């Protein structure tokens, strides 16, 4: 395992770099696609969000009063490792890790920031 510091500009490490082969296999068998994120507090593993969870996240992100809770709400629902109680204690120590993790959860759930698009205007 590489112990070099991680920069936000670095390419994300693959799941296999952060989990043992057996652990990755077991988690994939139970949750299908997963993503592992190396945080300040340790490695967290997430499943994709459901359609309903994504809709809730979207409703919160566009509500100015609830926006701050949107990231934590989504990653809190999708975390599968460590257990929820441990992950919440990580958030107490380093609340900013939600911002690191939410991008990985959204990408796993199908959000493509660099999707190929083309606008077609009337002639």
C-alpha cells in the first residue's frame, strides 16, 4: 500500500489499492459496484445511491437552508465500510471528508461531470 500523501488533484486510487482482494470481492458480491475513498480518518467504502436517495440529495442541494446537510446525508446513507457509527465519529473529527466522498458516490451513481455533449440549435 502506498503511504504517500494524497492530493485532491491526484487521480483516485482503484478500489483494489485500498482494500484486500477478498474484502473487495465480498463487498462487490453484496453491493455490486462500490467505490473506496482514502480519507484523513481511514478508507471508507460506498455503494451507489438509489434513485430515491439521489432525489432527496437533489432536493436538499438546491435548498439553501439544507444544502450543508446534503453531502453528509448522501454519503451517510451510502457508506458500507466502516459501519455507520464509526463513520459518524470520523465526521465529528473531520467533517470535510464528506466533500471528498460525495464526488466518488455521485460518480459511482452515474453523474458524469465530463460527459460528452453537443448542443443542437434550430437552423
